C-alpha cells in the first residue's frame, strides 16, 4: 500500500521535474561514486607511499650504518693492525666511515621523528569516526634503543681515537685489546640496530593492517553509494518510461541541437589543431637553437684542443729566450730563430681558426701540397715539446706525393697523433721514439705513425676514436682530438684511420707493445707524384 502511494505521489510530479530529479540522482550519484573512488585510491596510495617511505628508508639507513661499522671501522682497524694498510690510509677510511655513520644516523632520526610522514586527513577522519584503533608505537622502547645507540657510537669514536694514538706510538699490545673492545661495541650496536629494524618492521606491519581497514571502510561506503544510486535511478526510470509516450519533443529541435554540438566540436578541433601546430613550431625553434649552441660548443672545444700544443711550444720558446739571456747566450741569431719559430706557431694557430671556421662548410677550396712538407710542418710545431721530453723523431719518406686536399686539416691530424704519442712517452724511462713512414701502394698513400710508449690498453683501444672519450685528466685533454682526426680523414680526405698495438722496429731497435696509427688516403688521378 505504501509503495502504491509513493508511485501515486511520483506520478503527480510534472514530467520535467521527474527528469531533473533523475538526472540529479544519476549525475550526483556518479559524481559521488567517482569522488569516493578517487578518495579511496588517493588515500590508500598516499598512505602506502608515506608509510613505505617512512619505514623502508630508515631500515636502509640502519643497514648502511651496520655496513659502515663492519667495513669502514672493523675491517680497517684489522688491516692497519696487521699492517695491510698504512696508518694514514686507515685514518682516511675511518674518518669517512664516521661521516657515513653520522650522516645516515641523523637521516634516520630525521625521518623517524618527522611530521612529514603522516597519514592523510581522510584516514584520520575514518579512524576517528569508525573507531579504527591505531597501532601501539611503544615510544619508550624506541627511545631507549636510540639512546643506547648514541652512547655506543660515542664509545666507539673514543676507542678508535685511542687506537689511532696507540698505533702512532707502536703500542700493539694495547691496540689489540682496544680492537677487541671495539669489536664488542660494534657487535652490541649491531644488536641494537637489529632491534630497531625489527621495531620499524613491526610498525610497518601494523600500519599496513590499519591501511587495509581504512580501505575496507571506504569500499563499504562506496558500495552503499552505488546501491543507493542504482535503486533510485531504477524507480525514477520506470516512472519516466511510463510517461514517455506523453513526450512531444520536436525532431527539428533535436536536429538543431545536434548541429550545434557538431559545430562546437568542429570549432574545438580547429582550435586544437592550431594550438598543436603552434606548439610544434615552437619545438622546432627550440631544437634549432639547441643544435646551433651544440655546434658552437663543439667548435670552441675543437679550437681549444688544437691550440693547446702550439701554446705549449710558444711557452717553451719564451722560457728558452729567458734562460739564454740569463746565461748570456742570447745572440741575434738565436733571437731570429726563436722569432721565426714563434711566427710559425702563431700562423698555425691563425690557420686553425680559419680551418675550424670552414670545417663544416661543404664548399671549401682544396689545394695541392707536398705530403712531406705537411708532416715536417707538423713536426716543427711539436719539436719544442718533443725536445723537452727528449723524444726522438724519425721520418721515412719512401714516396713523396703531391696531395690535393686540405693542408692544414691534415697537419692537425698529424699534430693530434704526435701529441698523443708524446703524452704516452712522458712517463717512460727507456729511449723515447716516434717514427713516421710514408709509402705509396697502388693508388693509395699509407702513412704509419708509431711510438714505443707501451701501447694502448685493449679495453680502451676500441673507443679511442669516440668523441669525448679520454683517459687523461680534464685539464690535459678533452677526448675530441682523435675523433676530429677521424672526421677529417674520412669525410674530407676520403680515407681511413686505424689504431692497434704491434711489435715494431724503430731506429734499428725492436720494441714490444708499440702503438701504430695507420692513415690510408686515396690518390687522385690528377695528382702529381714524385717517386
């Protein structure tokens, strides 16, 4: 009877109101469901992330502290006691270990007692409203363990200081007893850390249970909301279907409404297309600017690399003039010689600027030059640094060839390889030699550059021509010399360049582990050869 009264009352409501109520229930219910589902997802994810980070990070820090005590403190004291390492080395490792321990311990305390890692307000509200109990944190136990760890840490620092002092006095009997005491303290602090880790793990388990309870509560609320929306939607839908025959919608109005929607959609699509085209153009401009900046940076790095050796030679010339002046051996002939050498280096540096300015331009004029002159020119630019390091240079021109190409670029290739050979020979005690051999083979010219600097590590050898790959310190090399040499030989001379370790005979002496660079350049039919 009551149900009939309800349907009778609903039937009296105007049709527009019925549809409005139905839409309100459906839209409101859907919004409510979406909001509740998003809150559930956010709450669970937020609590999981926060609690996971709060409990796992401290455990990681505690494990790092245990490792530091064992590796940096215990093992180091053992090694220095048995004289496996020096006292200075032990002091550095112990100092590093104390820093790591202090850093990780402070970070653990910061995370443990921080207000940052709190559950969401939704979780707090649900716990309070639905009386979901929180875990027993047992702060007294945690604070007691932390206090004990702090005390043990102070004791270990004092014992380590005493051990260092006794080791410096070579009192090894007392050191042995102190090391045993340190081992006991480290074992004790490891037990405390393990207890603290277990405490954090138990807290993590308890917090996971609370999170699960909150999730279950939210799921229950969400399910109830779905059922409520579903029931009311069915009731109103039935009423609307009964009265659907009374509806007198105009077909023309419906078509006009759809037309308006399509027009709005078309306008929206046109606007989105314009926006996307504009964004694409902006991205193109940014990429073009980045490419220009990258090219500029690479050019500057290349010039700096090519100027390093001539500048070193200029410094040698200036120092030589000063030395001869102090010794009273500075004569006009010497001054003239040094000035000519300095001018040669200056002209080469100027030519380097022009070469790299035009390096990436496709239209460059080639010139005809003697390969022998080009190699001797490169040697002249390097002779001061080679003489300083007492490095002998041998040149064997079996076939001099008139090349048609880029003189200065090829000279830069020779400079790069000679510079690398010089760097490899600096630390050697034996006789230091560099030899260049030029030989014609059919329609190609082969240039072998070899030094007895001990060769290149087999792991490094495959990477020597890669850009920015270097085994030198940053102040001594950029790793682009051999890369640029390869680019010059391959792209501008249509040749090849290879590197390998060989057994070689230089100046009538046999040497093992020599580094051999082989440059092969094709000879054009129009070139003039002087065999």
